[in-house]
C-alpha cells in the first residue's frame, strides 16, 4: 500500500486531505494501468456491475459525472451507454482503504447489463447447483439495434 | 466470454442449469488464477470490500458458508476474520454475465475493514478534493491485538 493511503487510515472526517490529483497518483493501478470499479445504484443499493478504469477514464468520469470505463476487449475508453443508451450518472466515487478499488454510486438508466437485465449479477451458485436470478427488462436486440 | 456463459444469457429462471462444478470450470480467472469478489452486507446493501478468490477459496466459501478469500500479499487462503474475528457469513454468491466477477451477499460481523471501519470504501473523491466518509467503529489495535 502507498504511504499516502496508509496515512489516510488514521485521518478523520474533518481533516484536510491531499488533492484528488495526488490521490490518483497514489492509486494502485494493475499491470495494465487499470483499477476495478464497482457500480451501485445509489438509492436502492443494488450492485449493477463491475468494470475497469484507467486514470483517464476516472478523471473523465469525475469531470463529467457520466461514468466512463476502459474496455479491455476494445482497448479504449468506453462511455457507458454510448451504444445502448443505458448511461450511468455519477453520484459519488469512493476509493477503498488500500487505493486499489473504486465504488461508484450511480443513477443507472434502464438495464446495466448487455443482456438487458438490470444487474450483471444473475448467475447464483450454491455448492452443487446454479440458478438464474433475474430476467431481461428489455430485449438486447432493442438495446443495440439488430446486431445479434 | 466462455460458450457456457454466453448460453446463460438467454436462460430463464425456471430452466435447468449446468452444475456449479461446470460453471466454475467456465469462470474466467485472471492470469493469477483469481476472480474479484465484492462483499455486500445482505440486508443494508452496503458494499463492504472487494478481495480476490481462487477456485479453492470459492469452493470452500460455498461449502462452509464462511467467506474465504485468497490473499495476494500472503500468497495463501485468507479466511476472513481469522485474525480479527470479523467474519463474513455467506448468504448468497452470484456470478456476473461474463463469469469473471463474483458478488457475495454476507452477514458481516463488526467492521469489514482492517482500519476498524465498517466498509473499506471511505475515501470519497471529487474532481478536485477528497474527504473521509466514515470513522472506525473500533480501534484496529483492538481488532488485531497490539501489533501496531
């Protein structure tokens, strides 16, 4: 863990903190320069998805209040909803204790998942069996046009 | 994405699913054999932490209903709460659409964070400033003995 995040462990709510720019310098990006970002619907608490951000995506997200990830498969910034219309408006962004994971509180327009489900988490597992926990709100063909 | 998770996209709630063992074969572990696991307090919805699991940790968690991660720094299984007493009892485990992230609904005993805070997410960032969003519930020295 960076010295800065170590120091924040014993910081109180009314203490003056380093600038966001200094914090982003101390964030522990992985070997690909990425940090995982969990998106949670701000009012219901539902966890919608997890995706990745590089520093540029995170800075754009903070600046615009519209969530922008980094697509590992496409190798470029991914402005959530740019093809589906299912955007995420940022309510707050919070780093964790060791500065290597981000929690985003968002207002999700429609489904977060490319399958048309509200949340990407829908394959529940037990020691032996699995089951599907939710159905699509909308046909993915409608979200993305007739590509499939 | 694996063919199996692709197939689950259009599976309904009453369809018969593959066994958990087949699903765990199809999970997309990273180069270190790990998958990120988000822990959420099952009733309040609070996101407590994110850590990593290998297949062995995930199987043990499902079998025992007590959350076991894989510690990347220690290079071994990490039964959450084994030194602090702050265990996580598993309520449910759900994989995401592309089988590379896990959401755990848990009953967290006391604080989840090693700093004594309930959640590990407490460094809120805006475009310019940061602030601490929560205080420790308990002194970490008490959680871990007088090591610090």
